[in-house]
C-alpha cells in the first residue's frame, strides 16, 4: 500500500454548499474504500488549505484515478503528496549504492 497526504482547497462552488460538507466528506471516504484504500486521518484546517486527508491506496495509479475523479467534480482542488514512513526510508537508504 502507498500512503498519500492530500491537501484540499474548497472551490467557490463548494463554499456555497458548506451545509453539505459532512455528506461530501463521507462520499470521499466511501470512494477511498471502494478503490481499495483506507482513510488514516481527516481534518478540517484553518489556513491556506481547507482540509487534509491521509490515505493508503493499493497503487499510485489507483490514487491518481481517485483524486482526478474527486477534482473533476468541481468542488475540491487537491495537492497530493506521496508519503514514506521512516521504515520505508531506511529500507530505501539501505539499498543505496
């Protein structure tokens, strides 16, 4: 499984429908599960970004497909960051020539 930290910004369309936010969050979480992923964390934020989700996905391609689908609905803009655990970094460094 690959881990992603996804930063969300609400579009103007989303801002006009904030009363639907709980359902929107539930829909994203269901889409992650349907794609074979898992929601590790979800927070609403104060600052440059409106929300953050931390997810695992089976592959990078699954993550990309899901996030493109979310963005194409016009309510959220995403910034995706692939994340590595300290253990993964240690393994990568051990293979370094």
